[in-house]
DNA sequence: TTGATAGTTCGATCACGATCGAAACAATAG
DNA sequence: CTATTGTTTCGATCGTGATCGAACTATCAA
C-alpha cells in the first residue's frame, strides 16, 4: 500500500526531547559517554541507555567501547546535515526554545557542525577558498585543487595524501543560520583542528560555540578575505 | 539552559505516522484537500483536521480556502528538502516500509520532488545543463546563463522574464536516491511542467513516480545527454 | 427552503512509549 | 579479593497525545 522509506520512524526517533537533546549534544562532534549524554538530556542513565540503544539501532549514532565506557558519536556527516536542516526549519517556524539566550549570536558567528566549522566563519572560509580556485565545484562533487592543497599545507594544515572514494576530501554542508554552504569533509575537519591547535579559536564549554581570540580573528580574516 | 532551535518539536510533528503520510503525499506537489489527505493517511476527517492544524501552525504546510474546500500544500521547497533528506537517512537505515514494492526502482528513476524533477532523470538534466554552462554554480547560488535561457526558450520551456530575489530562479536540491543535486527553483518547476505538457512523461496515479514514454524518453536523452 | 458535502470542535477513550526504581552485569582501581 | 563506577535489563507506572463518535458550522446545489 505504502511506498518509500519510513520517514515517520526516524522523525519519531528525533522527536523525543531526550533523544533530540542527545543528538544536539553530539553535534559538537566530541564523543560522549552514555552517562554524559544522560546528564545532557536530563534523564537517568537507565533511560539514556534505552534511548541510545534505539538511536544506534537506527544507525543515527555509532559507539565504541573503551574500557567500561561507551563513547557515542553521530554516525555520519549526513546525520549531522539532517539535524542542521531541521534546525533551520525549526528556527524559522518560530519553534525556538523558551528563552533564546545570549549564546545565539555567538552560534551564528562560529560553531562546530559535527566535526567542521559552521556559521559565518565557516561560510566565509568556504567562499574564500572557492573564490581563489583553491576549491572547485563540479556538480555536487567538491575538489581541492593542487594550488589549494599547497596553500593549506603551507599554512600548516595537515591533510591526508590521497583522496579516497569512501571518505570524500571535501564536502559541502548547508548552514541553517546563513543558508549557505560551508566546508565539510576531511578538509573541513582538518581546518577546524588547525584553528584550535593554533590557538586562534577555542570551544566554549560543552556548547557548539567556537570563540575566536582577537589575534586569531584577525589572522583568520587576513587569510580568508573575500 | 538549552540553546538552539527546538528540533524535537518539528521532528515529533513529522514523527507521527498519519502526519508523515500526509507530508509524503504532499511531496507530489499537487494540492490536496483535507479529506483527501485523511484518506491518504488512513484516518478519519476529524483526526486529519487536527493534524493539519498542527502542521499549518508549525509552518510546514500552507493552505488556501477555495469554496468549501481547503487545499493544502507543502509550505516551501525547504520543507520538501528536509523530507527528502529524511528519506535518505531512513532509506539507508533499513527503515523501509514493510513491503518495498515494485514501485521503488521507478521512484529512483524519475519522481517528482515537491514541484520539480528528481531521481536519475533529474540529476541527469542538472548535470547536462551544468556541463554545457547553461547553468553555473556560484557558491551556493545557482544561475541560468543567457545561453541557457535561450536554449530552454527555444525548446519551448516558459520562463519568467526576470530573476527575482525572493524566489530564486534556480536552486539545487539534494537527491536521496542518487545523493546528487538536481534542479529545483522556478526553472526546475518549469522544466517538469514542460515534460508533462509535451506528453514526454506523465504522473502515475497518486504517487511521486514520473513515467517517461518511449518517445519522451529518447527525446529527453537526446537533449540532456552528457 | 431543504439536502448534501467539507471541515471543525468537543469530549471521552485508549494505547503507546518515556520514565524511573531496583537489581544485575561489566570493568577498572586499590 | 573488595569497592566503586559505568551501563544494562526488567517491571511497573504514568502522562501525553492520537483517535473517533457526535454534534456543529459553512458552502454549494437544487
């Protein structure tokens, strides 16, 4: 009778407040343990376990055991993209949380999206690389050019040698706040790591916010000008 | 305490089977009345009314009264994109409907996505236009070139004269089956209408499937070769 | 006017699923 | 070994929200 994939299934999964909180917490990209996620979601460890089981079963999160801990991650950049898209719809639908705190502007400016940089800074980096042909779009594919590779290497960004088919080097990800693409994929991840390691920016507590220092900010704008 | 938009809200909205069915029915792009949607979802008109109220309130659907009918539509291409993305995740998570009917291959081949063409045919058209520089990507923006405009006009596709800011002429939409972009926006809509009006293809009953005729198929491939 | 169809509102019911307490299991630390 | 911490299983509870029957409003067709 019915056709197509069961949308209601995963939607219902994400639709539970506790699970949604967990997923949003995982949007920071850091691996979290079951009990940390319980705390994040405001439920007891038992319930957390129950929810995480369902999320893992549906393939929305992955886990790796490490000693007596279980570390959870978002399964995939695609899952992150779905959550990001959902944020966009929720945002414009006026379905914001009770109190839209002072963090929101900071979120729009720079935040981590799973494992790469999003927000205004993410978009700017993406555009800047594109404008200088360090990055080229080919249909939906995205490629790092030779020039782009050497540019990043010279900066000090570490990149794998070869582009594998399985994990694309570059990938674009739609930004809910800017409604534009930012850079995902291995390059996106490496770039974010670079910023953090150089001390140009740092993560804020357990949120998705990325805070650029004064000097880091000016360096960023010097390099990724438009 | 919490930050960011309320993902759980819209997810829960989509998470109800009845509402999910309604939304998927609306993915065909045709406007449906409340009772048609009730039938589609397998619920009574009362329940349908209840659900549609919530969907409209959240801004996921729009309605226009016409006589004693209320015609419902998806609010936006963004909502369609969200549902499409969700289909992708649901698909690979093995959360397919009980029986994956014989329609599925047809869906992968060509289907309507809200109001434009998706599936293999949609992707091919997109790539073909891009390859001949009838369409150019500029960051996330997508533009129809002068050549592209005259090419389509010559074919007989009707297009509005000017590109307005509000409704972009072109827009890319991610395809869940092909994992590639296909053409959305006004051009995408016009193109689909063109195929249907010319009799190259027709819609299948109330599903999202687009069925190309023998002659329509060959004409399509002649024009949108790669 | 009467009759028919589309849609809504109200109220009551009912089922599903989230939640937690208690207890078990797992793995490390001392 | 024992003690402690992290995670899971089971069972019972409980609340939220979907559902439908019945009655009501609105629009159209005679």
